[in-house]
């Protein structure tokens, strides 16, 4: 759609591409190959955090002791947060609960949407307007209370709140929600906030594939995050989730000899 604010995840993807082509994203060179794309997908940058945390941190420093205990705890946690949704990120869960509320504060943005600059606007927090400032700080204090009520510390690592038990192993799930602007999107649909078991991820990154070419033809690396079986009792259920957690890709067979070498059963033939 033209002339309307874009989703943060859409903006994040465009900015990642622009940064890559400009050679200012921390990776070598300025070309987009399969290796660069794999790195980009699993970088887990939280674009909402990148947009608002400088203003929130500055407002926290200015407010100081004038904030409630929960608000001060939120300020400390988010000031130290990496602004990513990686498993080790402390503060990622708190930011999610904060932004879930703060994003709907009226006139929350410091820089309003500009149809001529849809990738970089709106941006910032309007902490100079008292009503907005009070509403944002209230959202921060409420978020701390929500995380604590669920049984977690405000600075809980995302891996302790976003995971799945797979055959007795606790597997951390990287990524963030659509409204946070994380390319590696994972969501707990039907769950309005963090709960006693953290986030029950049930939607988002599923089949992920990056394809390049060599002299023999296609070279594909992929992940089926929820595994190759929909039967929870199957050993193939969620069998690739640990790989997803560790950012390890599976090289997919393309040539007949490779397919035959990796086959685990007889081909299924459908008669029709």
C-alpha cells in the first residue's frame, strides 16, 4: 500500500538490503550472496528497539528518581539490552511487553510518518510531550509488572522465556514478533502477553531456504523449523528446531545421487 505507514518488519528488510549494498552492515564487501543472506536472516535485529531506545534511555536518565521502582527497573534493563531478539538477549522479553503497549500510545512517535520517506518514518519517541511521556513510562512500568507476574525477572534472557522442550531438551527459539520488526518472525498467537511458561511459539519462521548456484547447478540450504513430521510422537517432530536454535542450516540434496544417498525410506507413489 502506498502513502501509509509500513510494518516495521517490512522497513527492517529494506534497511538490511540498503545496508548490505552500501557495505555498512558489518559484513565484508557490498554484495548479497547466500552467506550474507543467511547471516542477515538470523541476525535478529529488533527494529522497534533500534527506533525508540535512544529516546527512552535519555528520558530515563532525565527522570531519574522521579520514576516508580518498576519503571526504574525497566529503564536499567532496557539500557543494557542489545536491541536484538537473540536467545541470549537480556531485556528482549521486557521490551516486547513494553512495546506491545507503548506502540498504541496516541502520537507516540517523535518523527511522524512522511509518505516521501516510508522506510525511515515514523521514528523515535515523543518524550517531550508530557502526556506521551507519562503514557510511555506507564507502559514500561506495566511491562515490568507483567514479566514479574509471569515469574520472570525483568532482565530474563530470551532463551529462558522463549523455548520448546524437544525430547527432554530445552531448545531456545530465536526471533521476535512482527510488531517488533524482527525479520526472523516468531509469534505466540492467541497469547496476549508472556505467561508462566514464557511464550508458546506457534507461528512464524517455518520453512526457510536460501539458494545459490555453483558450476553443477542449485545449491540450497534450508530449515524446516517444526520438523519433518506433524505427529508429536514421531522422532521427526521438531527434529530441526535445535538446528534453528543454533543457526545451523541443512544442505539440501538436488542431484539424483545426493537424493538417493540421503533417502530414509521408499518413495511414496500417488496413484491417480
